[in-house]
């Protein structure tokens, strides 16, 4: 008889590692891959920004996950599907039309990943009791972040090492994607034996009129909240500058100095941005969360917002001065540390302001709007950089941080009793 429970240490950490890995491959590693494959910045930024879309709209097919199968089955099938889609992406790099073919594979991967997120988060709540959920809340986040370091750090560094030893860029990235695909296949096999069969994990059948009405009520309740216009504006604009910056950081680090970049190798980028940068990002988030817990969001919001945005000026400096890699390390580390501290403001504000009746659903809606706010600025960033150069582009990024800051007095006004 299948076990209805199992020690959470045997499956929770691996579930969330493999939740974080596809996200970083699809949205971060793909940018570096395409840059090394010779795709121009405008095309990279525009097309890879579309990859955010599944996370924008995933709430709309979440009921399907509930209706059609157990969350355990969804997890296992999505891990296998992710392995297949990454193998296809790897193979596409050997073809003349690699850009669009690999992009289609990444689109499929993004939808698979968003579905995996839904099923994993649901399974977590069904397989663990309240005490275990509290215990593993921080650990699961840590392993999600560890996947980011593994993907944007180790895998990129390994790709650079293979590039350097073989002189074959397509081969290096084909091997890296194949390695990631193999890991997902092995993960599916591992979890087939290690995941329990929670008694509450069952399909719910078809969606009826009551469920449809409930869904409409959830959406309606979200947009009927007091000060919702200010909240939506904050969600869309708070990361406006960062959304533009994120798509161009790796191309800037990789581009030759003659093209306005810093001329780093692929391995350097894996270490500078994907390893040291992510570690500082996580550290900043931890410290920012501690400060908010100790002093409250209202007292911390402006200092943390400024700490987040002012280090964007480092990229203006690097674009003009084109410093050596020795100076790039601390500047990128400080920018990512500040970003981590400032981003926690966004996360905590969303948790404080969602309607308590529909906390999970409303948080999902807010994060969907956030992904939308990342998608469109990211699309435009490559074309803007191409037309004005890196120096002016990073100045524009700094200017684009202002609209988000202008929304803060309004969200504080409408959230006096919450923050």
C-alpha cells in the first residue's frame, strides 16, 4: 500500500530546487546563451521577455491542475516534460534556425515550469502538517535560491569552461542544456519513489457554476480593495528600472569593450553575476526581512527603497569607466545586495495588503501583475540600449526607478492600518 506520509527531508528540498532551476534557466541563462550564440541585444530582450507570460497567467489554469489529476502526478509528469523540452532546446542549437526553435522549447518549458509551481506549492500544503510547513518555509526558499546559484552560476561557469577548452560555443550550451534535462529526468525518477501519497491529494472533478462564481468573486474582491489603483501602480512600476536592467546586465558584461561592454568571459559572468551576485541578493533579502520584522515596513520602506535603487548608478559608472573584472565583482555584488534588500519591501507589502479571505489567490494575482510589469519593460530594453548605447541606457534605467518611488506615498496612505 502506498505511503500516505514520508519524512519531508526526503522530498521538500529537492522539489523546490527543481522549482527554481527552470525559472533561472528560462529567464536568466537563456539571455547569456543567446548572447554567446551571436543574437543581438534587441532580439534577446524582446523575445526572452515573452517567457515571463506563463507566470503572468498561470492562475487561469490552476483549476485544471486541481480537476484532472493528483498534484503528485502533475509533479512527476512536469519534471519529465521539463527534461524533454530542455533536450529539445539543446538539440535545436545544432540547427541553422536555432534561435526560434530553442525559443519555442523555452516557451514550452515556461508553461511546464508554471504548472509545476502550482502543483508543488499545493502538494507542499497537503503533504506537510502546519508545524512542518512552518519549519520548511525558509528551507524551501533557500533551496529555490540555491537552484538560482546552480543555474546562473555553476552551469554558466561550466559552459564557459567548455567554450574555452573546445572553442565550440553551440556544443558547450548543448551539453549544458542536456545536463539540466538529464537532472530533471532523474528528479522525476527519484520523486516517483520518494513522494508520499497524501490522502487529501485527489482530483476534484469538473468545475461547476459555484466554482466559476467563486473565481469571479476572488478576482472581483481583489479589484474592489481600498486603494487598489495605488497598489497595482506600485506593483507595475516598483521594478520598472530593474526590469530593464535585468535583461541587459549579462549582454553588458559579455560585450567587448569596443561595443561598450566589459568584455568578461562566460565563466566570469557565471562567477560575478550568477554566483557572487545571487549570494548577495539572497543575503540582502534576509537582512531586509529582518529589518522589517524588527522596525516595521513603514519605518523601513524609504531606506530600503533607496538602498535598492541607488546602486543602479554603479552600472552608469561601469559603462563609462569600463573597469577591470576585479572592480566589477564588488560593484555587482553591492548592486545585487541592495536589490535583495529592496525587493523584500515589495514581497512584504503584497503579503500585508492582500484580502485575508483569499490570501493565496490574491497573492498569485499580484505576482502575476508583477510578472507583467517585468515583461513589457524587458521587451523594450534591448531596442533602447541598441539605439542609445550602454552609457545612456543605464542613465535611463536610473530615471525609470522614479515612477515606482512616486507610488509609495499613495500605498502608505491607503495602508495605514496594515503597514
